[in-house]
């Protein structure tokens, strides 16, 4: 099985029809806060925000945007780029940014690989991937976002010494991610004791997917990987 999957890493993009207000915000407001990887790559991602932003973090697949919005509210000096191809999740995020007047959020509604390839090297101060679709059937494992090619994409964009953080309640995907990051020369798992991967990170607000997992008797695992200085590779 190859690690370079040429299809999408997400399933359907459209669910229930959007309400009229959601449609208007998607059409009129989203373009004002959207990241466009068809434009020229900026020298510094902070230029996408404003002078008050000191760091930039990326969340790949923000779902209902609970975590993304919480982090943005709590950290006005950090610019957050959220990626979510699913239309209803994007609509929720757009409404929150608009209604709360959040200035430190930018959004992208397509495949995260396109965005990562567009970003300048060593531009991100952190990357989150929280409760992603586990693609539980073995024949679909090639669609899991975590693979050697995408880890190289993340490593290129992530600053040395900064973290890639991954959370899942699916044991096979946790093991999969640990194995792939173990094999990749740019990442080191930071856990030193069970608490480090059994408990979420400081300031964790929870997500709807985590709550669903708890209701169904599954336990989340929270993995932190440091970007090493000697593993930088190019695609």
C-alpha cells in the first residue's frame, strides 16, 4: 500500500441544506476571511491577519469548530487557520467568526494538502488534528490523512521545536499515527508517562466528537509530536 493517496482524505462535503443566513454568510462573509492557495504564497503567514498576531496555528478538519473558536477567543495574539471541507461545519465557523467579530481566524474549505503545499516553509507554530475521520474499514485506510507524505507536508510548514498534536478515540488510528510518526525522521513523540497521552492539552474545551466517543464508551488519546531540527525534507 502506498502512502501517497491521490484521492481526497474526506468524504461527503454537503449534508443538510443550509439556512438562508448561513448561505448568505458563506457567500458574502467567508471570502473576506478565506485563505486562497491559488494566490502568491506570502513570506509570512502572519500577514494574513494583523499586526497583533504573533504566532500562527493550523487546525486540520475542525468539525463543528468548537476547539478552533475556543482557542481563538482565548488567544487573540495567535492567528488560527481552520480547514474544514464539510459545508455544515464551515457554516458554523463562519457564523461564529462573524457574530463574535473574531479577527484572528482564517478559514479554508478544501483539502488541507493544497494549503500545506502553498504555505511557506517553517511558518506554523503548531498544528492540530482532532478526532479525524478514522476510515475504520481496512480497505479505506489509504484515505487516512496521516501518512508519510502528509507528515512531510506538515513538517515542512511547521517550525522546528513546535508541535503537531493529534487526538482520536479509535485505537487503530492512534496506533497508526504513532507508527507513522515513529517512522518519520521529522517527529518525536513527547510522552514520558501515561498522563501525557491520556489527558488533553491545557485549555482543552472538548469537541462534539469527543463527547460522542465518551457517550459510546470510547476513550480519547492525545498525542504530541515535536518537530525535530534534523528531519526536514522536501516533497
